[in-house]
C-alpha cells in the first residue's frame, strides 16, 4: 500500500522529466510506431490517472480531506471544469474532441498542482524539494544543450524527426522568416515557450550560486551562462522582458532592505539609465537589428502588411471584442492554439487572459486568476529557494501571458504548477512537524 501511495510523487518526477521532451518524442517515435494522436494525448491520460489516484487517497485520508488547501483547490478545479462543460453544452461551437482537448489544456494546471500537493503530503519526504530542483536543472540543461546543437545543425534537421506543419509542429523558426536569422526552440514547441520554460531554472541557478560551496560555483556559473545564452538565442522578446522582470523581483525578494536603500539612494541614476536606453533605441530605430529583432518589422513585406506587433494588437482587439459581445464565453476550443483545429473557426487571441475569457467567460477568467493568486499567496508563506524562484517567475509569466498563450504549453505549465504544489506541500509538512 505504501508503494501505491508513492505513485503521485513518482508521477511528479515522471511528468517533470517527460514534458519538456514530449513533443520531440511524440513526433519522432510516432514515425516508427504510428498513432501520433495517441502519443500526443497519452501524457494527459497519465495525468488524469494520477489526479484520480491522488484525489482518492486524499479523500480517504482524514487529515488531507480536511486540509484547507486541498479543499479550496479541489473546489476551484471542480468549478472551473464544470464551467468548461456548461459553456460547451450551451454554445457547441466546436466539436466534442476539440472541446475536450481545449478543456484539458486549461484544466491541467489545477491537476498538476493537486497531484504534487497530495503526493508530497502523503509521502512526507523532506528531501523532495532537493530532488526536484536537481531534476529540473538536469532536464533544463539537456534542453539547453540540444538547443545549442540545433543552432549549429542544418535548420531543417527536425523534419527528419517527424516535425512538419502538417503533423502539427513547425520544424524551425526564423526572425521575419529570414533563414539567416534562426530562432531555436530545442525540444519545446516554439521559441517563446522555450524562453518561458527556461526562466524558472535560470532563476534557481542564480539563487543557488550564492549558496553552494566554492568548488561548485564554477559549475553553477557555467550552467547559468548556458541557460542565459539559449534564452537569448530564442530571440523571444517576451522571454527577455520576463527574465528581467523575474530577475529584479528575485533580487528584491532576497534583498528587501538593501534593494529599498539602493532605490532611494540611486533612483535618479536608474531613471537616467532608462532614459539613455530609450534614446539609444530610438536613435537606432532604422538599423536592421532594432527593426527586425526588437520591432519585428519585415522590410521585405509591403508597407501595408501588418508587422508582428500590429498582428498582436489585432488579435487582442478581436478577442476583447468577442468577450464584450458574449461575456459568458463561447466554449472551450473557440480561442487559443487549440482553436486552430476548430472547423467552425477560432480566435488566436495572443493573450492567455483573453483566451480564457473568450472560452469560459469573465467568470472563468476570475476563477483562474483567483486560483493562481491563491497559489502565489501560499508560496509567499513557504520562504524557500524554490518558492522565491516560483514567485519571481510568476511575476514574469503574469506579463508574458499578455502576449502569448503561455499556459497552453505543457512543459511550462507542468514545471511551474507541479513545483508550486511540491513547495506548498513541503511547507505544510514542516508546519505539522
């Protein structure tokens, strides 16, 4: 029985190790075995199995059953899931398969958290946080090394591993479709998602540098530089802004008094540097680097063609307009990346908040924000290295979700929400001991 109770924790390790490589493995292995769709959804069936198992264990355990954190997150998860079901029933603007896929993408955030929290509470292993930190750093380092390899290999290399638009995944990315300026995504779906995925491991490495012994500092510094390099080579503006926001947040969290003192003493210098950066950017606005990399203006296009930022604005305006027309939502699968498969047409909002509001209404968005805020509040109480990195990355993700379907990526979602569950579960165990 004890071994069965450890299944949720083993599932945590398995999901953290597998999700960053899921797309690569699904695309490549399906070339040998067939059944690409089976490979794609297998991870979600495993997640659902782990969720059911963890929930059953929790309900049969009096302390867990009466645990406030478990009850609140379970209720929020049930209400959120029910809302997806009801909006589909009353709108039916997508096929059942598309709606189920979209609902899975949206709801699995809660599932990851519950599996991890219950698993940690059942096992009560004080070293789980050390193990998961080592695991995610090992996984992210391998992702980085494969990304670095991708930079030097032929840009169509992934087509030999089953990547193609027809099979649902682009094999390569370029700035403004210029083959001279590639963007890497390693084993993650796209460069923006890779950038988002690397933020948390990068913050952890930065946090650990000041805590490890002298002989390990060189290793941590090397890994930190590797992660920073790969993050840079994604050419993801959202990730660049995200790592700056999260880095500053982590710095303030770890050095509140010193940060407050420095801000009061040198705020004028900070303002001057920001102004100088703005002036420098403006003065170089006609250079190729600034036009293509920063503003993503494609000089090969017609003057009337919209650039990347204009498309973002267009998609967001279209999404907001849809929410205003029907604030109760159009149903799962009508917005976001899954909506591409919708035969009735979907909306790429390029904004996760608008996507949720479009699918399950303003009330659904409110539930998601409440749940995320509640988890962050619990992380603040943890006061651990992992907890602080999660809070700092959440600040970055809150901004990044404004311009991308952030939580739709399985690697990003699994990493943050599972680790949040682990951290909060460990903190709760410490309170009881």
